[in-house]
C-alpha cells in the first residue's frame, strides 16, 4: 500500500514509524544485573562504610539477595513495630487453642536470618501453643548452615528436648517438595509453613488457631509486611486479599466489598488464593491433597492450593490480626531462571482445575494449546483427586470467589505484535506506572500478548470492505489517482489504530 501513496504521505508514515522505533524501553533499571550493582544495596544504606567493608557487604548481598552483612549485626531478638489494626488488640482468645508446628524452608540462607526467624517465633508465640519448630534444609552447600546451625539446635534442645528438628535433603527438591517434607515431620494438630526469612509480630498465632479451630477446612494466610532487603526496616503493607493473573503469578488484591462494608479492619478477609506462607490443619491438608508434588521447584503451587480448597469445599482467609514481616529479596541468587518451572506448573494447574478456562493460561504464556511442546508430567492422580473430592467447576470459582478475574471468552486469536522491520521488537504495555505502550525486546509473556476478540475481527473486516468499495466507485472519476491515494491512506490509518487497540 505504501508504494501507491504520494511521496509526502510515505514520508509522513516513515516519520511516524521511526518515532515508534525510538520509543524508550524499560531501561537498564529492570535488567537482572542491576540488583547486583552498588546502587541497589547502597542507595539507602552504608554510605559511611569504607571501600573494603563495602566490598564485603556487596559480596554477601550478591550471595543472599539481601543485606546479610547488616543482618549479622542486628539483634536476633530485635523489636519490631506492632502493625495490627487497633481492634485486634482488644480481642481475647480461649486458652485451649490447638498447638502448632512451625516449618521453616531454606536453601543457603544467611544463618542470622534463620536464627532471627526462629527467635521471633519463640518470643511471639505463646509457649503452650508452639509445639515444635522444624527446619527443612533443601541441600544447602553453605557450611555455616551445617555445624553452627546444628550447635544452636543442640543447645536449644538441651533445655527443651526435641523442640527443634532438622530435615536435610540429600539433593535439592525445591520449595514445593520441601514444604511437604516439613509437613511430614510435623506432629502438632496445626502446621504453619513459612520461609526462613520472616519475623513474627505480636499476637500472630491466636487469631489463626482460633479460625482453624472453628472450621478445620479453612486455610489461613497472615497479613504480610515487608522487611526491606537493604536496610532491614519493616515496611507496612496495606491489608489485602491474595490472587493471581492468568500466568499464575501471585498478586495482592483489594479486599472484597463485603469486607469493607463490615467496617471492621480486624475481620477476616476472604481470599481467592495464597501468596505463599500459610497455616493449615495438619490432617485436613492431607485430605485435600497436600501440595502437587508433580510440580517442579517453585511457582503455582500456592495458587493451585487456593483454587483446589475453594472448589473442593474449603475456604481461604487472610487475617489482619496476624501480621508477619517477610524479606522481599532483590534477586534469587541460588537458582536459575524460574520462568520455565512456573510456566510448566501453570499449565499443569490449568489442565487439572480450570476446565474450559485453561485456554486463558495458554494464551497468557503465548503457548499453543495443542502441541505446546511442554511436558507437564502425569496428572492422572490429581484429576482422580478432584473427582474423589467432588469438587466444583472453575466457572463456579470465577463467579463466586474471584469475580475480579477478567475472562476472554470471545477470543479467536492471540499472540505478539512484532515490528516487521526489526522483528526482535514487540509492542509492549509499558512500565506499570503509566502503561504507555512501547516497543520492547520480544519475550512473549503477558505484557506483550494481544488478544483478538470476535467483535474486533468483524469490525476490521468491515472497514477493509468499505475501503475497497470506495476505491472501486472512485475509479470512474477524473481525479482517479488522488482519490485512490486518499482512500488507501484512510484504510491504512484505520488499520494502525485497530492494531494499537489490541
């Protein structure tokens, strides 16, 4: 079409296209190696340190993904701010609540971070409720986590025999199977499964144990706050429910309207899914199918658990009165790129639990539903579990539990929009802060996946047909060349606007 346009029109379109090519990308700040630079660790901490100390701190930061140098210099019993809503502090709980086993999962964690997690659990959990602590070492190669950790456990157990147990894997199993290992070692009626880089706030245990005592089919998540990876300051997070997108990446959600209408910030929040750490009745967890050990390493297991519990008769809650601070790492230095594992696990969840909506997961990952080329393993056992538990449909789950989740029921095509002159660039939704579309290196994941609904494809066909009829009718006029070029220019403009709206 461009060859038929006048020179001025060609020049104009070329100018527009070059402007698009020069649209800035996300920039170097989003690249993985930025987390390893001085600016990431020392932006808000450590300016007074000398060069040698800075090198030591930076090396530890690269190894752990957080400020291990600072952690080693903080008290294991440090106070943290009480961030519970005011109403929580006036609630009383019965003394005969069930006991809990706390499970900590780790691989090559800083010893001081693990010990601080243990200390905060002991200091802020009533002793009559905390039966034991179980440490699951997923085959760490950090020698500090062998002898020194064992010395701490032995000293603690000399005063309280059998209180801390260590489960050590002989090969790296990943987060999912490590949590199941911790559950198998637990003996209390209730099991709390946590990362080993957390700090418990005051009064965290009683509200959780009370809710589980009232209904053993509830799985409970605490409300999370952030331990900043550089300064280790506690950052308060707003109260949230927990959900996911169609790639099955976790996300925080606004609490549902029904919660706000109660006018009680201490009330439990109904949640479609789980972010990660959770507390569950030990026997119910087995009855509901534990975690899917057919998944690999990390990702999707908590979403799958939330979906399964809701569809199979249980419920998931986030408790504002149970607050736990969690380190958000700057990077995960101990593992390879997790994307392939998350993608495989997501497809496994889709095939077992999502019925006709499984197509949404394939679309989000930009994978063909037929012959995807990804081996998700044997799912017959998980499908049999769903049948045995007489679980509801995923449509029921979307309508009743997660109505905020967008559905794409009329999609007839999906994929990425590539630049035809530089085909390693794709149309991208842009940074989250303004969502201005940009050209960015193609990666094929959700920010670049476009869906073509049936209604839009019909509109595109009609506009092209209209352009053709105009061209034919104008071909009889004396101003043939001018009229033809104008009609083609109009057609091209319509095509561009429709493409950008995808």
